[in-house]
C-alpha cells in the first residue's frame, strides 16, 4: 500500500479479498497517517520510506520497524518503478507502473490537480501561497522541500519526455488520463 490512510473494517475486508499486504510505503515524511494502523493489521508487511524521510518518520511513527526503500526497489517487478524527484528533500517518492495500456504515475506532493480550493480562511491562505485550481506544481513543496527548482523542473520534464505517463493519479486533486497527459504535466513544469 502506498500512502496508506485509515480504512474501516469493511474496506479492509474488501482489500483482504485481493491478497495479502506485503509492503507499506510512506511516499514522503508527511504521508504517514495510516501506517501504524495498517502495520497493526498486517504485521508481516515491511514498512519502507526513502532515506531522506526515515529520520522524521521514525520519530513520528516510532512503533513500526522502518526500513530503507532499497528493500522494496529490489523486490518490485520490472514494470513498477519508484521515482524520486531531483532536489526533493523530504523523501518524495512516486510510483510509475507500466500497464498494457500505458504508464500510470502515482504522485505524492510534487504535482497537484485541485478542482476546488477550500473556503475562507484556509482558501485565502492557500491562494496567498500561490495555490489555484488545476494542474500545477505544489507551491509549498516547491518553496519548502526542493533545493533547486530548476533541477526539479528539468527532472520532471525529462520524465515526461523519456517515460511519459498516460495516467496521472495525484495524492492531492483529480486524476486524469489519455493522450496528452505527459504534455500537460510538462507544461505545468515549464511555468
């Protein structure tokens, strides 16, 4: 499970029908809300995160046995890749899965696609920080968790050109798919 959140018993029962959970991935040092709950339910699952995320995660969720993400990378099938955006400092990890229909990206915080921003006062604050609706680079991520904006943007644009996604699945906002997906992400990175 990537960025496991909280589920009720009925949802866990549906998940159990698909098979056993063997890995829990915190895709950065913020996305950890359900890790302890999932690990309690699936104690055999290995809990992993990027090395840059581990120090904070080990403090925030101390009751699970955290491992470096290298263990998961070694176990993944060839059609599944973990992507680590250049210059990201909080252990940002994305998932790229090659399917028969094309590549799907699961993106954590680096790129968002909000349909609607919350009302005041939170919405005002978000707008002040540069948030808007639609596909964009996350302004707080860019400001707080990227060492070199140009390097991050160049990395993202290269990913779009070299291994373009057909599906975009963000942690924050609406998914989209189809021809032109990579071009839309590339355009957001070039702003």
